[in-house]
C-alpha cells in the first residue's frame, strides 16, 4: 500500500476485555502484532466466518493507513477442534470425520479446503496474513506449553490426557464474564463437556488421549494423543508474535470458551498479560436467523458467485453495518449492496475518463480518517464516500481521494477505473458519431447510437463540458 497518512492519528478500538472503547497504544512504536482465529478446514468456509475475517482485514488496512507496519498471523486448524454430535453426545474431530466420509486422508481434506479458503479470501480482497500456521505443524510447541503448565501446577494429568485446572487460575472469566463464582452459568456455556476423565466439568483439555483407531495422533510424554483446540492458538500466536502482543481478533462466538481459555493457559504459563486488545465481530444472520445447515441457510463465497454477484458486493455489504453489531444477510440486501457498488464504479470510471487524479480532498480525508479510526466505523466511512461523490469538487480531486480511501475499503476502485478507461476504438468512434448527430439536432440517431454504446458495456453522460463515458459494471 502507498500514500499512507503522514502522521500517527489517534485510533480507538472497543476492547472486549475492558468492555469499553479505548485509545489504541501499540507495544512497539510503529509495529502492530495481530492474531486472528482462522478456519477449521474440513468444509467450505461460510460467509459468517468471512464477515469476521473481513473485519480483521479492515482493522489491518486501517492500521496501515495510519502508518503502522502490521504483522498478521491467521491460523489454520487442521486437527483437534473437537465438536459434539448432538444426536449421540459424542465428541469427534470434524477434519477426520470429513476425511472418512469422502474417502480421503485428513491431510488431503485439510489441504483441499485450505486452498478454497485462500481463494475465497482473494475474491474478497482480504490482504494475505504474514503467516498461516497449521496446527499439525506446531504440535511440539503445544506439548512444550502443556509441560510448562504442568510444571507450574495449573494442569493435571489423567490417563493419557492433560487438563487445565480452571480453579487454579483466579482471573478466569475476565474476558467473557463467566467467572468462577458463576460456575453454573459457565458450565451451561461450555461447548464440549463430554470428557469423563477430568476433575471438574469446567476444566478444559490441553492434550487428549488418542482413541485406538485414530488416524491422526502424536507421541507425547503422556502417550499417543493430540492437542486440545485452545492450546493451538496460544502456542502458535506466542511463537510468531511473542508472549505479549497487541491485538487478537475473532467472532463473538470465540469469546467463550476459546478466547477465555487462551488467556488462562497463556497467562498461567508466562506470568504476563497475553493480549492488550481483544476485538470481536458480531454474528452474520441469514433472513434473521442464525446460520445452520439444518436450516439450509449456510452460504459460501462460491454461492454468491454462482448467483452472479461480484464477491466484493458482499465486502461492501459488511461495511454497511458496524463490525460489532449483528448483520442480517439476505439476497435482496446483497443485490442492493451490488447496485451501490456498481454505482460507485460508474462514478469512478467516469472520473477516470476525464483525466488523471490530482490531489486528494483534505477535508474529506479528515472525515474519512475520523470515521475509520473511531472503532472502524465503516458505515460512517461509506457515508463520507457518497458525500464526496455527490459534491461539486473537481473530478480529478474526487478520483484521487477515492483511490486513497480504497486503501481501507478494498473495493478495487482504481483497478476497475483503469480497465474501464481503456474503451475500445469502436466505442470511441460511436461516441464521436453521437456527438456529431447531436450537433446537427439529429436526436433520433443520437439516441440510437447511445443504445449501441450501452450494448457494448458503456454509457454516455452529457455534461456541460461534453459527453463523458462510463463503464457499465459486469459488461
């Protein structure tokens, strides 16, 4: 990215840990470390997850826009994320289950869906993380962290397994509010509590004993087994960002138990504060309901593309609501977002056809910066965009400003404009013929030529300065 602002403006972020909006102060002066909980790769990642990844992308872009360097880590969970079969109350590893169902190895399943995930991120213009550590490649780090917790008395062994003793960590619950004195509420919120070998139902697994026929397992000081879900993120985030780093992001469903347990095991092991700022995105609802496969309302980026939508329309849609609020997805809402995006493309291509960008608008830039730095208030930022478009500022100024804003928006404005500016020779000739027809008051011919131009994917807008050519999106 280029043309970042020339000073470090104040940025405010809502910290789940403090439950309030705080001024962002990095640990290092000009470098920010971010860890984002990534996907569990056993099937296509749905758009609810991508809403969370888009929020992390906006965060990263805002920090870069403000002049910071960012080191961003996003994990790939390819083992150990246990789920519970509601029908049989049995815990299972979804990666292995998907492999068995499709007649493939767990490694093949993980590789296949990791590739699809990265392709979807590219389609949504999500900037690549600096590293995508895989759980299976960091098991030794998880074992070492587990050994440390045992040595410090925060964990205990069972027959082949190791559990974190929640009652040994007094601050437990400081992120979610599920504190030890609210044990009943805490237990109701625990996602998987089917283990029968632990001392307390609130305790969580650091290492689990492998079933005799389990295909993915590792040797450890406690026998063959595999890591718990939570230990993965602690081990990998600390390896790449250090024991204390700036920001941890995820969806609101990660707050408890995942992020709560990350804090407990990390701070118990190091004796240090783990993360300064915890940012969580709100759920994406579909037609007012939570996404669920049994409801038939789980959609993917591929589904959006199959229905003929530009995937960046979904990116635009997510920016019409604050990242912390819940967003209701409907196909009608996506269509409205695409219409708005296409209108923006039309305007930008029109500006580009008139000349090169010259100097962004200072006043608009300040309003945009204020919006994005105010806890990533993207609805306000989008409002500034349209205020600029509707203003009477020179088109060259509008173009330069929108290109600058797009460093945060990520809507490909410059790419679309430059491609559209390359109008075919035949289109330019039709515009010239139409201009000549209008000069001769032959409006019937002019209208006919306008329609021919439209059929070739362009529209002519008559202005006091002469006709302006705009590219019609998706043509």
